[in-house]
């Protein structure tokens, strides 16, 4: 036991570890900066896609609930009025007992009845679409809105966090670690506090 010599701390540590301990090993911020740039591009494109999807849903709803509904409500009123007119003309023709006129008026009534049934069927389909479209799109609109909010708020904070990371790394790379030798004093410069000798 008396001849045992403990190895020094310096020899027990690998030289590479000593080298790493002497300075901050931050030499490039390209990866973080590139990731931040890619994230900004992704957020911009993703928000545009979500906004377009939301606008498309609103346009479809407006087309069904407003444009098509107004169109076929007007057509339904118009075709029903034409049907009533055709029936009135048929009634007059039957009273006059003109067979040819009666046959023409009867065909006009039949055409008007078909047109009126078509308008009624269109309105029934539109009402069904209106109910189903609202039931099916409401959950999707909610998800799109939530995801858009996530991209706008949380991911914007992530971009700001990456900005701070880059600044912190830059500051860290520029600060010497404890034990790093001080920069040499330029030749001809007197240390602070030392008076110049008189000849």
C-alpha cells in the first residue's frame, strides 16, 4: 500500500474532454436558423390552406342557403302561377266546347304540372342539403378553426422561442468559459496601474 501512487486528475481525464471544457463548442447556428425559416414558410402555407378551406365551406353554404334557395323559391312561385293560368285556360276551353283548343290547353296544363313538380322537388332537395351540409361541416369548421388558432398562437410563439435560442447560442459562443486564458496584451501597452518610468 505504501508504494501505491494515485493517478493525477489530469491524467484520469481524456485530452478531448479537456479541450471541450476549455471553450464553448458552439460553432454554427445554421441548423436552428434553417429550421426556423422552414417553420415560418410552413406556417404561412398552412394558414393559407386552412383559410381557403374555410372560405370554400362558407361559399358552399351560401350557394345552397342563399343563391339556390332564392332561385328555386322564385321558380316555384313562377311555375305554380303558370300552372294556374294553364288550368284557367283549359277551363275556358272546356266551356267553349272547342275540341282542338281543349286538347292544346290540356297539354299546356300537363307541361305546367311537370315544371311545377320539378320546382317542388328541387326545393325539397335544397332543404335536405341545407340540413346535411350544416351537420357535416360544423365539426370540420370547428377543427379547422382550432388548428388555425394553434398555428397562429402556439406556433408563432415557437418561432419567437427559436429566435431567442439563436440569440442565446450566439451569446454563449462569444463568452469564454472559466479557465480560458485571457487575451494577450498588445506589445507596447502598459498594464493598468503601472507608471511609466522616467529616464
